[in-house]
C-alpha cells in the first residue's frame, strides 16, 4: 500500500476516534452562543447520578447534602467558564426538585410542598440552603471578571486585554462579562494606573466615590458614559462634555477640574481591588435557631422547617 494513502487513512480514523471520545466532554466549546442541546451530555450525567440514588431510602438531610455536595460540583467548571443557558438551569432544577420531593417523573407544583425559590434560599432566610444555580453561575462569572481586573500581570488577563483577544473571545461572552461590570464595581475599589481600564465616570479610582454620582449633572453631558480615565485626561474634561453647559454645570465644573488636576497616570496597569468587600448578609430569621441550631436528626429538622412553612 502506498505510504501516503496509509497515512491519510490512519489520520482519518484517528480523527474520528478523537471526535467520538471528546464529544461528551468538549461539546460545550464553541465560538457561537450555546443552546440547550449542546449541554445534553451534562444533563445526562446529572440524570445518571440521580438514577443511582434511591431517594426513598434517604433522609431529607441526606438528599440536601447530595444535591449541594455532588450535583452542584458537576456544573462548577462550566459555570466558571461561561454563562449557562436558562433552559439548562431549568432542566437541571427539574431533576433536583424531583429528587428532593421523591417524585419519579417531573415534579409539578402540586407535588412540591414548598416553592423551589423558597427552597433555594439560605437557611438564615428560612430556606433549605440548596444553592440557586443561576446565582452560583453569576458569582463564578464575577470571579472571572475579578481575575481580569486584579491579576493584571498574569498571562491570561494579559492576553484577554490584548488587541488579539478581540477577535478570539466570542462576542456573546464578552457582552455577558461586560454586563456584570456594574455589579463588580459596586463591590470593588479601582486603583488608577495608566487609566486605560478604569472608567472616569463610573469607577471609584479618582475620588473614592464614583464621579458620576458626585457630579450627576455633569455626567449627563458626557460624550461617553464609559470613557476611560486615560481618554478623558488626554482630551480634557471640558472637551469630554457636550455643550452647552448650564450655569449650574459651570459652577460645578471647577471642583471637578481641581480634582482631575491632581491625578497623575503611571505606567502600571489599572486594577480593581475587591479585598475590602464587606459582607452584606442579612440577619437570621427568628425561627432559624429553632429549626437548625439543635442536635436533632436531619429528618426532624426538615419536619420543623416544614412546620415554619405551614406545610404540615
């Protein structure tokens, strides 16, 4: 046989074998927006775990542990990399809901003693402590945003901020991360370096609070609300505003100019610091200690929780 023909045949068979082996695990990698059918292997994996657990032989506490410790970890890697479609989260929640309430098929509202939104609340808010998948996905995506702005010298953030990444990162993924920035700015403090990544009106790097909140009227005249510190300082604050300015604007402008005059850009890159983020957890509900702060078995605690919901 011709060596070239043999090499082509081997390459063809090897490629088919690789595609078959990688499809269940790498089927989610795509430059296009993913839909539910791309995550069919993930749903099947969750279903296989649930089918191996006999929910009727488990206590409610055991079911909650399995849901939080096993099923949620199956989605952690995917949630940290991309935004999961809402249809996928609903499909997995349907499986988790049926397992919790010991329903063989789909768990409808009539078969559930408590609404799923109430179940997914923390225990201090009279919930069962089962993690909300949508909230977890958003938090892990915020962690991705944090890596982009806090470890600016690491290889991956350096590549993500480079011009080459503009063509490599899918547009829908970039838009999703951009939509999370207002939430991340609310829990972080900007440190101005070269001014290319810190927003002049929306970040807290210049005055300790956002300039847009302090001079709201002047921000309404901004050419671009998402202008960076570098771009505004390069062209000037007055040139970054749309004329004509009112008398009230002219009275506020000198204070802003005096603040900007004290800003000196450096060669280092900007970064956002979220280390000083304070906990915003609410206080525990009055019945929290009665239900959970005791030595009763998990099934008794679950019964007491149902009592607080008036479902007994």
